[in-house]
C-alpha cells in the first residue's frame, strides 16, 4: 500500500510541476502580448541562456544572450509601450517532459505570432527549472523563427484596446 501511495504522490508532483511550467509559458506569452516586459524577464533564471536563430530584423544573424541582464534589452521595447492587449503569440503542440526528480523539464512548442506587420512562426525549445522561490523559469531557451511574411498593405479592422477590457489588467 505504501508503494502505491508513494507512486501516486510522485505522479501528482510531476503533474503539478507540468502545470506550473505551462503557467510560466503562458505568463511569458501573455506578458509579451500585454507589454509587461518585466514579467517577461521574470520567466528567465538569472543565469539563463537565450538563443534566437534567424531573428527577424537581425540581418540574418543569430542572437545569443547569457544571463537575464543580457536578455533584458531584447524585451525592453515591450516594457516601454503603454500596457494594452496587442500582438498575438499562439502556441501549439506543447510538450513538457519533467525529469523524475522534478529538478528540470524539457519544454517545446510551435509558435505563430501575428502583428500588424505580418505573421511569423517557429519553435520554442529549451529547459526550465524550479527556482528557490518555487517558480519554474527558463534556464535555456531557443526561439527559432522558421518562417514569416510581411504585410504590404494594411486595412485596420479593429484598434488595439487597453487592459481595462481584461479581467487581469
């Protein structure tokens, strides 16, 4: 009986970790779309490594950052804008594989981002770990832009709205 209880306890702990990791991923996406740059940075460990191969606008160069301080300038434009509901980061095929000892998890997902300028997509792939404060954060993340198109002509059908329309705003 004790063996069964221990096995159930371990399964529940892994499921709770998986749910917390998914919450971090969603916080990351939501924070970019609502322009909360500091919340985006809180999704990374202090010593995180971020690689962004094929970054749009980087003249074909891959970006590499080590540590939250180096990562911060990439997200600075998000924090400088008026908070509101904008952008659109969408994910699919999310896979979260928590290590048995709950120390780390492999995380991957496809993404698509839609803005007034165009559409692009690719993959998030990396590892999260649980920090001493109980939060799961990216320790290593690769954001690969695999495809994208720019819009030549724009017809506005809806203006961006402020956070007063969000129950979380």
